[in-house]
C-alpha cells in the first residue's frame, strides 16, 4: 500500500482541491476502509458554497456518505469485522460516551460529537480510518452491506436512515395516516419514500412551483401521491383540506428550513398533529406559535439517526423494499468531484454519486 492517497480537501473558505495526503495510520483498535463510492450531502454543499465553515476549521477532507471495503484491522478489533467485509459507516468519529445523548444511545446528539467532513476528516478520499475509540463506544458505527445492495446504492442508506427516524421513530407514523413532506432534496424524498413504505394513506409533497420536473417524477416513483406548492399557500391549504377529508394531515416532515414553509406546514396539520423538523437553518422564525398551544400541535426536532434507524433501513434494502437508485442523477470521479458540487449548488443535480477507481 502506498503512503499517500487522493482526497478532496477544503483548504480554506472558497478553496477546494484534490490533493495527495497521508493515508491514515491504523492502530491496534482501528479499522481502515478503502472507499468504493460516496455521495455528496447537502451539509457538504453548505461548506462548499460558503454557507458554513467546518467545525474543526481548515483544512479538512470533506464528505460522510460512504461505502467501501475493510482493508486493514488492528489486532484488538472485534472478530465481527474482517478484512474484505463490505461496509458503510455512519459519520460519527468521536463522542464523549457519558452525556445524556450517549448513555441513551442517541450519539449524534452528543454535544462533544465530531462528525466526518464537518468536525473531522471525512470520506471523499481513497481511505478512511474508523477510530478504535468510536468502535468501543458505538460498536454499530459501521454496518455490513447486504450482498444484494451495490456499492453505488450503499451511500444512500445514510439519508434513508435519516428519513426512517423522522417518519417512524420521531413522527410515530401509523399506516393509514396522511403525511406531508416539504422539500424534494434527499432527506425530503427519503422521508416521503419511508412514509409510502410504511403505508401512509397519502404522501403529499410540498415544494416550490419552480421545482425541477425530474425531481417530481422521482418523488412519484418513491411513493408521493400528491404534489402541492408552498408558493401557492391558499391553494395548497385548500388542497390538503380536500385530500384529508377536511381534517388536515396527521404528520408533517419539514426538510427545507424555510420559516414560511414550516409555518404553512403547521397549518396543514389537524388538531394534535405532529411535525418533525429535519432541516437546519438559522433564519429567525418570524411567525407566532400560538397554534402549537391552541391546537396542541407537537413540533419535534430531528438530528440524524441511531442504530435502530440504520438496522431497519438496511433490512428494508435487503428485502428489496427500499429504492436506493432513483434519487441519483449524476456520477463523478473523485478527481472531478468539484463538478459534482457545482451541479448541486446550481440545483442541476439531485444526488451526486462519487465513484472511486
């Protein structure tokens, strides 16, 4: 094995390069994964377009949605993990192990958590090291890829697991309920897909009228039954009224981060309805919240996933019930990954897959 690898590095704000960097050293408790494919996430795009800076500062290797093969394991690593295993990982590389989030298994809410590509080096590189400390604290931070799931599909398990947690674990969706999903990005589409898999009576997608037709076609393929428009609020409110028998929706999943869309979604719920907010957006919320009190609406914050989300999402993929292909619109090589980011920034792409030679 060579001493260096190719990696996509955020060098400083606005400056990104594919560079030769050292291959991570593997200690007695660590695992080294050779990447076979990756996907670009919206949080990666926020760093790329200057919307946010990496929490660990610059430089940092970007990316976290991944699939690869174990090529080296330390002598103390559990025999569960062997060289040659096809794996994908969640994006946590460090947690404290003692806060309330950690002791309840919700590691992604650890206030001291470091995540790949944002607070630590990520996976847009030929190799990534999984530290022994995280393997000890979170034994299921990596997962074996089922034989019938390809390397091209496996990176999409991460946003799908986000959707799973939002819809079922936090949103508590039951079969037969009416569900509204706002936004047609990866998290929106996979939330809609999970609602459809779970037996929602209707899956209503709330998007802008300018949303690309191919995204709407993908949404239909993933189980969306109805499409309404956030920039036509009165028409959309009336449409939800009619589609839900006059009551309103049971559950809303908000993935846009736009305050006006969140407010509109709240008004589309019936009394005691539930909304899960996946999106991250620091824009001040300029609307009153009396409806939460007067109509007993439940507003739930969402952060990532947990082991249950991952395992059940993998089970769905293994049984052929989860579509991990349709959302991908473009493929690029690591050397050309900047083009993939540019396509996402310009909204020409849905999900971009990064292929490794």
